[in-house]
C-alpha cells in the first residue's frame, strides 16, 4: 500500500503570503475556484462509492459483479479554462458552475451490454441524486461509431458550511466500446497521418464499432444462457 501525501492547498497561507501582490477580489476568486474544484472532487468520490457499493451488493445477490473497472478523472484547470474560452465566456467561478458539467467524470466499464443499463438504472433510482442530463449514444450512436451512455448526475456534497449539489458526468460503456473509444481518441489527435489514411481509418473504425456492437450482443446472449437466474 502506498500512502499518498497530497499537497493540500493552504488558503490562509496563500492569503497571508501574497497579500501585497494579490487583491482581495483576486484572492476571493482563487479561493472560490479551489473550493468549487474540491466540491466536484467530493462529488466524484460520492458517486464512485455508490457505484462500488452497488457492484458489491450485485456480487452478493447474483454471485456476479457487473462492473469490470472504473476510472475517475478531474478535468484539469487548463481544460476548464479552454472550454470557457471556446464557449466565449468570461473565466469566472460562476461561469464554471453554470456551464461546465464534466469537471468530475467517472467512466464505468462493464463486460456486458445489459450491465450498462442495469448499473445506470440502479444509480438513477437512488433517492439522494438526480439526473440532470442523459445522452444515450448506444441507442443513438454518433456518426463516427462512438457508443456509450452518458448521464450527468447531481449529487449532494456535505461540506463544513453546508450542502452543495454538484454535477458528475458518468460514462457507462462495455469493454468493447471502451476499446474502440481509446483507439478512436488516439486517431483524432494524430497529426502525422496523411488525410487519406486518416479518413480510411475513420471509415474502418465506423465498421469496427458496428462489429463490436454485434459482438456485445452475441456475448451477452451466451452469458445469459450460462446464467439463466440473472
Ligand atoms: P464536450 O464539450 O466534449 O464535453 O461535449 P458534450 O458536452 O457534447 O458531451 P458529450 O456527452 O457528447 O461527450 C463528452 C465526452 O464523451 C467526451 O469528453 C469524450 O470523453 C466522450 N466522447 C464523446 N464523443 C466521443 C467520440 O466521438 N469519440 C471518443 N473517443 N470519445 C467521445
Ligand atoms: Mg466533455
């Protein structure tokens, strides 16, 4: 086990150390950003715990764990600023809260397609969280072949000074969809390919996405036959 010693942000020390160079307004903005960012992280922790609890109970009840793996990530401050600039919005904490819903992100990878929906539905049913937005790119795949279920949840986070509702973006997908999305993502950012080759690979990937989707269904059917009680 590795004990992580994270450098925690000492707001009062920043205030003290930089009081001659940072105005009160600037300091309030920094503090606002740090507190907001931490709340989003807390939101991701809450949803992550809910998901692993569901996975554990599923295993206990059905002798089978639906979640293959999970990844949690925080959007970097650079990407948050980039996104606001792209949307032509002034960079402020209020604009972050009102316009960016994927600061906290969790990716849930399941082995089987049915588990995408069973896990998502069990999470949606929990009484303390609400669904802000949902995009089902499995039922309606993107034209490039991208498939995943995206749900933005609002989750309460209990802080020392009260409760805050925080959005967390959860992407549910199968191993096959994840496999596809990783390669496609890499292709998008590759600039050393000539445009013909890139286009060919995009067409290939579109076909592979359909094949993987076929495979997801066939594997599910065999799995269901092996586990008729589920
Ligand atoms: P963003 O501004 O990028 O968040 O777009 P959006 O608000 O329309 O969100 P959407 O739900 O469409 O997609 C958000 C996330 O899904 C992205 O940040 C990616 O992680 C993933 N995603 C969406 N489309 C694709 C795609 O075509 N390929 C891959 N590899 N990932 C995708
Ligand atoms: Mg995004």
